[in-house]
């Protein structure tokens, strides 16, 4: 197995990456989406689920319901670069939207980092969505997905591979 990691723009899909997408098994975004503005988050969705469409996508994001444990008030975020932090309900709604926009995917949500006794009602520190795609269903990218890829064809959004394991 070969593992390659790239640093680049999360909303520009390099055609060379799309060409390997039949072999792409998973996309993992650990504590990433909360750093994205809404238009960039939408681009992330289109790139990951619309073009790459791997059989497995793992996404984690902070659970804002747990923030009082960190002495954060309503509207306060854990990091000054966060654009949003979702409740468990908001995260589940986003996951449902992904699955309705990109047929063939289903999801399960769990938590990461249980709190101390007495905080169970807040959920975990972070939320984890595990998206799986029915690989028996063919995937056909939309014209919108393809036009975005072609627009970026001449310049690679990736700066360089940062890790190659053989």
C-alpha cells in the first residue's frame, strides 16, 4: 500500500487526485471543518463527496455543547480561528444534508473524549461522523463538480507531498 499526504487548498481538486479516486479509500478531516467559512465548507463537500467520493470519510469537529466545561460562554469558540462550532443536532443536520446531496452515503455519529462524571448530558468533547458509501452504486460527478475541477486544471492546488509511505 502507498500512502501519500498533500498540503494544499481544500476546495480545489487537483485532476491527478481525481484520477486516483477509484483507488482512494478514505478521506480523514480531523478538526478541520470548523476552520472553514461557509463557502469554503461547501467547496470541501463538493470536492470530498462529489469528486473524490471515497468509500470512507471520517470528520471530527468540536461539540459546542461541551464548551461550558471549558468556561466558554454562548458564542465563544475554543480557538480564535474557528468560524463555527456546532451542537450535536447541528452536526447531525449537516451530515444528513451531505447524504441527501450525495446519494450512496450514510453516516453514523459518535463522540471523542468523554467528560468527567456529571457532564454526560453534554456529550463528548468532539464529534465524529463516519460516512460510508455503498460501493455498488456508480458515482457520476455533477457538471458543477466537473467544471470546478476543470477550472483548476492548469494549476495544482497542492504544494508538495508531505508524506509518502511505501
